[in-house]
C-alpha cells in the first residue's frame, strides 16, 4: 500500500492536512516522507494514501520532490532560514538616531556578566550537650596510716 512514490496526506501531527510523497520504506510501520511536510520518518498510521503513485527513485532529494509535486499541480512553499542580525549594526543605528535628536551618546555596552557561584555555607555543627552526672555516694573506707611508727585508722570519703 505505501510503496515508494505513493502520494499521501498527513492526518496527524503538526503537518496534518499537507500532501507528501513516500520516499523510502523503513520497516513495516514507518516510511520516509517529503513534500509540503517536513522531510522525516513517519508512522503509516499518520498517513492517508491517495490514488496516485509517482515514478520516483528511492531516497530522492527535496528539490526533485518539489519538481514532481509541481508536475502534479501541488505547490510547495519554500521556507527560508532565518538570518541573525549582526550586533554591530544595531548600536551604529542607535548612535545616528541620537545624534539627529541631540541626545547624549550611549555608554558602551558591557558584556554579559558571568553567573556568580554561590558560596556554600556550612552549618555550625551542634556541640554535644554537657550532661551533669551526679556522683553516687560512696561508702566510707577504712585506711591505715603510719604516723611515726604508730598505726592509726582513718576513714575517708571519696
């Protein structure tokens, strides 16, 4: 059903409603399409085949696909790539406008600042709480002391 050259309409996604040609069959569920749509791999469930089959070679380029579609009366809009404006031109234009208006000159633009690294602040470690330990009462002990040859009994508490 989806052989190379088959004209189809995309029925799902961003390109829905646009016509395309099957350029290559990738496997049972996917084909490579190109035309009014973007050139990309597409699920066959997202395509509605039309009656026409164009004679095209496998892996045809985009320009050749556009020519084949024009022969069938289908126009393909050519999308132009965006061109980035040079940054040097903009300040020069602003300076000219300011000179005409009589306003003071612009200051030179500073380059974008680099993001600052955040300092890692360590949390103060919690000091262990001092626990008050009550000493148990000790029993009195008998000790002996020698005092000038005499033995004397003495009781002490610790």
